[in-house]
């Protein structure tokens, strides 16, 4: 071999550089192909040769609430108080009282007495309904009657002029009373002046208001 110090032409150096660069690029491509084949789709693609990722939107999953959470929600809903209902409007006390809710009773004090006494007679009116209502309880409507069997002996309306209408609001369970003293003598419609004393015996006192009458009350005039 002949040793020479003469420099080589420039084209030789250029060819050597091109061959070196080409070998380097080929090595990089080969290495990339090997890594992609070994790691699959998850490998890094330094040269951008891998296919772009899919543009499909990610799938969202909905997780059902646990049974404990559902139970707590149900318990909270059950414990929540219901909204109070609006109270109904109060009843109108000016509405008339129907006959079935009006209770009438006759009272006498004393229940037994001698001739010449002046016992007190009472008519008692009670609203037995659940609401207040209005009833005409004027003198023309209320009456106390004393009888002996079928015979009419006396009436509180015979000698007392009747007044006009007297509409009155009756509260539920409220007793309204009217009293009159009885002189122990008979009477008749128109109040005739000739009246007789009722003799000892057993008699009946009945009270009424309009068409509603109470049960008869038995009393005694002793000898």
C-alpha cells in the first residue's frame, strides 16, 4: 500500500456525507418500525406515521345511586311535613236554623204546689246543630200550654199580645230561656175576663216554638 499525503477530491467527501446521512435515516426508520411492531397502537410515533386518534366522543357512564342513598332520600321525603290545608270558611250565622236542630223543652218551678201559688214556667230553646244559625223566637212563635188530657186550660199567648219577629242567632249548645208566672187560672184566646182557678190534680205543660214542640212535662197541684 502506498502512503500518500495528497488530498482527495471534493466529490469524494460529498458522497461519503450523503451515504452517512442516508444510513442514519434508514437506521431511524428501521428502529421505529421495530418499536411499533413490538408495542402495538400504544407506541409513540415520533414521525407522525401512526393513524390519528378517532374523533368519536367519549362514552359517559351513569352510576345508579346506592340503596343507602335512595333510602335516605325516601326517608327525608317522608319526614317533610305536608303543607297545611287552607281552613274552610266559617259558617254564616245568618243562615236559618232548620227545625231538626231546634230542641224545645218546658220547665216549671216548683213542679208541685198548692192552689194560690204562682209557679214559674219556662220555655227552653237549644240549638243542637254544629254551627250557629238564626231563628225567629219572638213571642208570636213561642208558647206554653197547660192541658188536662185533651182539654186546653191555659196558654201564655191568650192574654199577652204577640210582638213582631225576633230573629236571634243561636250558638251551638246554647240554651235560650223565656219565663212567665202562672196565676193558676184558666185562659182562652182573646183573654176573656171570666177565668176560673184550676183545681188540684195532675196536669201537663208543653212548650213550642213555631211548629217545633217539646215533650210534655207533668206537674201536680196539691189539695
